[in-house]
C-alpha cells in the first residue's frame, strides 16, 4: 500500500498564503516535502500499521528541549496536512522566529495516530534543521548588537533546501544575500584572475549587465582603492585581519558597502563588527549548523478508538 498525499489544491489556502508571505514558494515547498515523504515512506509505515488500529486518534505535542529560536513550524504543519488531509487538526502553532525555552510547546497536532507517527520524522527533520539555522543566526545577531554590522547568509546551502534555509536565516534576524548565480553578480578571486584584475572584472560585469548589482571580492587594500576609484559600490573584504579591515573602512569613507567574509567565527564577531564593516557573511549558518532539539510526544491519555 502506497502513502497517498493530500493534493496541493486541497491544502488549506491560509497555510499556503502564510508560506508565501514568508517568502517561500508554496508549490515548491509542497514538492520538496512530497519528495522527502517518498524517501521515508516508499510504500507504508509498516510499524504503525502493525501496532496501531486505523481508527485510533490522538494528540501529539512538539516541545522545545533547549533554548533557541524556532523556524519551519508552518512547514511541519504542511507535512501533517499532506499526510492526513482533513483528518488533522492543529490547535497550537507558535510563530516562526519566536524565542523559546526548554519545555515550551511550539506545535500541537491531533488526528489518526498512524498518520501522526508516519509524518513525525519528516516534520521533525525540517523543523529541527530550520530552527537550528534560526537559532545560530539569532546568536550572531545578538553578538553584533550595538554595531552597524548585520549578519548575511551565503550560497553555501544544502542542495534543494536553499529557500527554506534562507527563510530560517530571516526568522533568526539575519539578512539574505543573493539566492542564485543569476540574481546578482559577485566577482571572486577566480573571476579576477581570469579577467586580469579586479577593475577589468568589475567593468566587464557592469558592461554586460548594467542594471545588475555587482559585488567584488578584494584581498588587499590596493585592490580596494582601485575598485573605489572605478566606482564599485559593493565590496567584499576576504580573509582580512581585523586591523586591515578597520583600515579598509577608513579608506572607503562610506563610498561603498563593505562585507567581511572568510572563516569568521562568532567568538570574533564583535571584533570584526567594531571595525565598521556593514555586513558579515557566515556560511556556517547553513552549511554546518547544529540541529535544534525539538521532540514530538504523543499524549499518554490521547489514543482512543
């Protein structure tokens, strides 16, 4: 027996609208979840089918098991809606981006227990990962508080999960950088080498795409000066010591926005921010973040035929 999912057109419009307002593509999110469920349940949940009567209903709670910021709870609800359709109720779901403490309830779902348990792992995988991204981002935001610097994400995302991961960064208070190689240009060291210098590379992009935003990576102050003279208004300072970044800020004198990047850690965040840069980009927010500890517990008194 193959798991039959609720068709996209039968998912509550309010939930789809909520995802869209958060910057997610509802159809793409549905399709991603469908692929995840197909991976986890290629035919049926054999354990639940064998141990739980089909007419057994219950209530399950998602609770935070550590302090942090939650994200992806609407996505988790969509998982349950896709598995259980009209048979599921969601009496509680707090807003994504909400700070939580250990023991706080964040989502409650009610419906046929078989379906609740079938959807559990996919819902948790997504919500735990996205809450981990939001929690890590919030820690960087707190570390930068009182400075002008804001934390940026990068394209160092898990394949297929970029939109969700960047959504979680926003839930944590971070800023989304470019989403793809097409929506803005970023000239990095290999482009500079191929083009024959930072200014030729910058001018080549500006000539080919006059209406596109262009950011150029520099590794020393001479390159910075060259780009400023050429009129570049977005510059990335790559792997520079803090003292050199502070000098770059002085040379820049507000002419371009400056982004610090390159193996930065949260322990060094304040030091880098106090150089006066505008942004600090952190690939670790998405490529190696620790999952947030959420658990789903079926209420002891809830199963009933």
